[in-house]
C-alpha cells in the first residue's frame, strides 16, 4: 500500500508528506513510523557530561612514541579513574601502540585523545590472540569475533570478566543484559496491561522501585508467538508465518528493554521513553533486575588503527575490531575513527548511547557498524563509511549499518556511506530509522535463515540519496511490514534481491518516491526531537 501524491509544498521549500501530518497527530502510536525522538545518550542530549577529574596516561607510563606498548599504562589510568569515582584519561598528540585491548569498565570514565586527526592508537594484535578463539553458541565453525568485541571495549567490569572467562573456557555465552546463561535477573514487580507509546505503567508492587533506577521491561512470548507477531505489526501475514522453526530468532526472546524510571507515584511508574510495544498479560510482563550497566563512560578524540592484515574469509574474523559498547546505557563515542579493522563500531546489548562523528576507513571491513543482541534507543549521527583502500578478497563480504536480533528504536542520522548497505541480519529488528543519508549501495546483507524475518514493523527510511540507484534494502514498501519509505530517489533492483517474509498486503507506505532532498522535515530524528511528551 502506498501513499498518494497529495504531499504539499512547504513555505520554506520542499514537500510535506501526508504521513508526517498523520504522525504528528499520534506521534507515540503511529502504525508505520516509530517515535525515536528520545534516542541516544540521556534521551538525546547534545552535550556529554565529561568528568572534571583528569588523569594523564603518560603519568601511568604511556609514551606516544609508536613503539612502546601503552595498553597496560592506559588501562592502569582508566582503572584509577574508576576507583576515584570517575575521571577523564587524557592521551596527547602522537601514536600510542597497544599490544593488548583497552577496557573501560567503570561508570563515568572517559578516554579522551587530542582529536581524531592528532591522537593515534595503533593496535598490533587481534582479539583471537588476546583472549582466544570465540566460537558461536549456535554451533559451526564461525568466529564470534565477526560480530562481537572491540580493541577498545566499553563493558561493565563484572560483565566483561564473565564474558572473557567464558570465551577462554569455550563456553560460548549469551552476551546481553541477563548474563552468560540469561538467568541473572530477579523480578521486581509484574506490570499491568498498557499500550505501545504509553509513558507510564501500573505495577503490582512498587516497593523495590526507585526514581532514577535502570530496570528491564521483560516480555516473554507465548505458544502462539503473538509477541513476535506484534513486533511484525500483526495481521494475516505475521499470523500465517512459520515461527517455530526459526530457532535462532526464538532464542532472542524474551524481549528485554532497559529503561530508566523518570518518576514514581504510588503504583504508577513513568519512564523516560514511551513503551516500545504493547504490554499484554499473555506475555508475562515484568520489571526485572539485570547485570550492572556501564553508564556515563565514553571515548573521544582519537583514531584507532589496527595493523594492516588481509581481510579474513567471511565469518572467520580474527577480531581486529574497533570500538564496542556492551551492556552500556547513557554512554558515548565522539570524534573517533577506526582504520584497517575487521569490524568497526559495535553495539551489543547496548542502549541509550550516542555515536557522533565516527568514521570507518582503511583496507575494508566486514561490519562497519553492528547493532545486535537486543540493542535499543541508540543514536548514530554524523557518521562516514569510506571506500576501501584495497580490493576485497573474493571470499569476504561487506555489510554496512547493521541491525539485528530484536534491536529496536535505533537511529542512523546524517551519514555518508561511500560503500555498504542498510543491512539487516534478520532476527527481526523493528522500529529502527535511517534518515538523511547518502549511500553508494554496494553491500549485501547477511543473516541465518533460522533467525527469521529481515524486518519487523515500523522501519522508516526518510530522505535517502542512493547514488548508484540500487533499490536493495533502501526501498522498503515491498519488504518491510507496516513501515515507510519517504523521500528517496528513483531506484531499481539489481544485485542481491529479496522477497518479503510475510504474505499479503504489507501495509507499508511509499511517499515522495523519485525525489532528492525534497521531503520536509529533512531529518526525521531532528524533527521528532521537537515533539514534546504529553
């Protein structure tokens, strides 16, 4: 189903689509466009709260000579900042060689260089060398370093230790908010029914809740997979879909959504973001505990360059990876480039975090950006994927800005992609937005068939400029259910061509097709920032 041609010109130039008018009438419950106006660090704050206490890495033994292994010194400084209750570890101009990985595991700790053009961190070893071979919990000979971990790794101390201990023991872990076996949680209270877009819920027992707490909203599926159907928008197509044999997808539920409690009045709990889904009794809705999150941590002002090695065969990456955020909330990366990496910037069970002014370049990579294991409400803005500097080996793949594994309400905004694609790795991500992006669409998507659909409901591509006119994964009206493509130039199918996962009318919208930069508002995220709760 497509929208008609009734979009009107605006006074300042450009055209206002019908779907935007509809959205402003019901911004938190629109059937095709998600409300993402509070995505990112501190619900979209443009200012990062940098700790006032500063420590110089040189005081702990770091030397910007390009020859001394500075990883132990930098990690000592980061640990000292953590013990002090937070602090900014400064790296001056020059090249800091690291023969190990850099780990940020304490709240309110920031690693800050002198700028991505002035401070270079040169990594000489892979995660396979540093931690060990990392197999897949789903079997086979794949390397999980193809989609996990970073040579700069933000992850809470206890969670990081549990993960790396499990990898060394070859007990391949789940990587998310409730531990290696997904059993490290306790019920705080059950939750009464509420609708998608509600800011508040009623709970059975508020006794263990406090204003400002970070909690998990946990939704389990039922035997009829009605939760998965709801994530896909509901209706005949999702109801007819065969869910039971999608074993990787079903391993991703329960759906776990981290959110901070904004206020508590009696048994009424108000969150800092509206509900991402309906809350129905058949899904056993609860607020629960979780492993300790990392908050207030960041990396900024540096380039991480890995030693140049040939790109590994597909899914056999050694782990020359860039920056990873795992079990983070209200964290950030700013003015950071990664070069010659297997995988660039990773969000793994990461939520409410912002990546700003990031760049991926060098010899070519597998996943420039990966967003997985239930990552929600993140903002990636002002990002660049540079064209690779060497030809791709025949047995490799390039993806792009990846989202998978029931990840939801993530935003990619103001990007320039000289290579790659708008990748979904299946696992039915839903309610994600790409807006105001120029892309040379030459990548491919991945995804195991057992991970289920490419898209759930409420995906939106808004103001997209496709320089090579390839339609694949850009134009969503024939692929994603209950979704929208608004303001995209004329495209055509070639290369990897997909068919919809769901039968029948997808209830997906297409407006201002065949236009370039005419849609107003130009940036969907920025326009939604002006929509106030109410």
